[in-house]
C-alpha cells in the first residue's frame, strides 16, 4: 500500500511542475530528487511483494531437511542422552508416514517397497557419519493389512536406536496401532513363522551389535492382538550368534564366550552350539541343543 507520506510527496511534485511555475522548474527539480528516490524505495518493495507472492511449501517438502538437521545433533552424543532428539525424529517420521499411507490409499494400496522408498526419501538428508536404515514389512492380518514401519538410526558403530511401528489398514484410514523400541545398539530385521492358532499376529525381530571380539545377536518374538505388542520369547547377546527361521521353529547357532577365549588362547578351535526352539501356543520352547564343528 502507498503511505500517507508518499501521497503528500506526489501532490507536491504535481504542484511544483504546474505551468505557472515553469520558470523555476530546474532548481525545484534538483531539490526534489531525494524525495523522488525515497518514493521509489517505498513503492518498489510493495509492488515486488504483490507480484512475487507464492504459496508456502507443503510441510512434507521440508521434512527431509528437518530430519537431517535433528540427526546432526546426535553426532558425539551418548546413546543414553539421545532420547529428546530421537523422540523428535520419531514423531516427525511416524506422523508423516500415517498421513502418507492415507493419501496413498486413494491411489491404491502401497506396497512395502513403496513405504521403504518413502522412508528413504524422508531420511535423504541424514548424512554420514549418521545413518538411517529403514526396515519395513507388509502382512495380511484378519480383515486388514499390517504395515511394519521401522528404522535403525545410528551415529556410530555402537550408538544405534531402533523404532518399530505397526500401522493397521482396513477399509478406512490407516491407524497407528503401536510403537515399540527394539534392543539398543543393534540393527533391525524381521522374520515370520506360521500364523498363531490364537489369531494373534506374530513376528520375529532380530539384530546384531558389535562386541569385544565377536558380534552379539538379540532376538525377540512379538505377538500383536490388535491393541498391544507383547514379547513372548527373547534371546539376548548370543555370542557370535546366527539365526535361521523355519515355518514353526527357530535355530540359533552361537559360541560359549568363556570357552572361546580359553580355546583360542591355546590355539584350538572351540565348539559351536546349535539350539532349536519349537513354536508353541505360548511362544518358543527349547527343543534341543547340540555341539557342532566350529
């Protein structure tokens, strides 16, 4: 808008250059040059603002930058002090995923690959030495579809935080059913067995972390009843642990740490052990353990 001062200046210019004052136009024109310049300064920004006004960017367009800026604050921070920052990242990501799943439903049901790619887009500005690894699954359950949306957020080989969220998608909008946090310091993987006779949704989550000399395996069998996520069985820090999952069993191969230290000190190969767990109505039950060659 043109201010009152600008209007008065324009009126003065008109008066000074009227035909009756034409004999003194030169001196008066020179005297008015500073005023003309001030008027131009006043008018140009307003015209430019009106001509270049744009719609604000969509919130999701800024999400990768916001997630990246938050992640930068994790560098050098101990894991036990990272909660305030990792919680903000979690809220940003999961809120966006729920909205995105709802928007995508109008175009057809998104696949697990679609969800993983969207997470990769969200974390596009999380840069080395900080990293974010999406871990996603899609499984039918009852009359709905369950999306497992998880990721590992890390800022060293040891400092890692995991998030697992279950979204339930039926006929209406997707629902964020539950959020959980897998074991700290590990990466994140999923495995699936035969559906439980109880009708609950079961899935196995496992990951490894660095140890003093060998990696450590942690695994948890979860059960979801539509409201809560409950651990039915867990194995923590299996020394050099390796896992394989069948239709109704889980096999863990591992070393005994103390035995490994003694045997290797004497330049001997220690035995490795194999434990097989059978699926039951209550979770997993140890069926057998045997020694196998290293």
